[in-house]
C-alpha cells in the first residue's frame, strides 16, 4: 500500500529534478529534429525512453527486497552526494564563478554542429541524428532514473516518485510540442538550486534513518532539513558574492 499522505515530498522532488533533466534533453532533441528531421530524432528519443523504463522496472522492485535500513543508508549517501554536487554548481552559478546554463546557446551550438556533420545512413536511418537524440535522452535520463529509484527505494515510495518523473516528462513534451523551441524561459538555474537543496535534505534524512537516528517529528524533519540547507546555501551565495566584490575593489 502507498502512503499517499507522505508521498508529496517524494513526488515533488522527483518532478522538479526530472523537469530540469528533461528540459536539457529537449533542447538537443529539438535541434536534431529541426536540422536532421523528426523521424530520427523521435526514434532515438523513443528507444532511450524505453531503455530507461526497463531499467526502472528491473532495478526498482529488486531494491524492495533489500532491508530498508541498508537501502536508506546506501541510497541516502549517494543522494546526499548527488544533491550536494547540484547545490555546489548552483551556488557557483549564482555568484558568477561559472556561467549560467543557457538553453538558447546550447540549442545554437547543437544546431551548428548538426548542420556541419555529414549525413550517414544505415537501413534508411540517419545514424548521427538517431545517436544524438538517443545519447542526450539516455545521459539526462540516467540521472532521472537514479533520482527516481533513490527517492522511491529509500522512502518505499517508488510509484509516487515515478509519477513525479512521468509528470515532468509529459509537461516538457507538451511544452516542446506547443512552443517548438528551447524552454529558455524556465528558470532552470533556480530550479537546480532548489533541487540541490531538496536532494541534500532527503539524502541527509535517509542517512540518519539508515544509521538508526530517530529524527524529531519523524518525516516532518525533512522540512527542517530543507530549510537548513536553503539557509546555508543562500548564506554561501552572499558570502561568495561579498568576497568577489572585495577582490574587484
């Protein structure tokens, strides 16, 4: 049975994290479809999505057979490291130490590369176009699979996490079809900042659970952890900006 009363945070975390990854994949798929044709672009995307679905179906239920404490400790550690990596990059982007992710620039670069690439066909398929779509969807999708399985396995909420990721996929597909251009207006860098906070908070909570720690307030402690990571991250942004100003002056 699914505890839908506690599934909200899992759905939200999976949705937002997946949304970021799918937006990045959509940019390249749009470039492939525009320059090389929609048939190979959609074929590569479809094969990649099918492969990712098989991974979730194969790996997810298997993790349910592992003792919950072990899953929480191992998966929580991985999720914490994953979230901290996202949060670190988001902080560096916020203070200007690394450039902001720009979907319009990525689209332009990809279209330029595909325009210059020769057309190679195998059994009537443009292999470069199919491969480009497959590779980007798999690359971004693997991170989605990891997040869905990590959130779902550690919280025993695999279906809600999968629903969150699926909803993100449908939203991106709908926007891609409707707008037919990169989703540059989505505040992707702000999303990555918040997703980094969410994943770090979830990871910390499950590491504690796996280690036998009894969190005060049980699952409600996740909200406190989210607030704590958010405050620390915003403090680091302010601190780094202040140091940059001092160096410039």
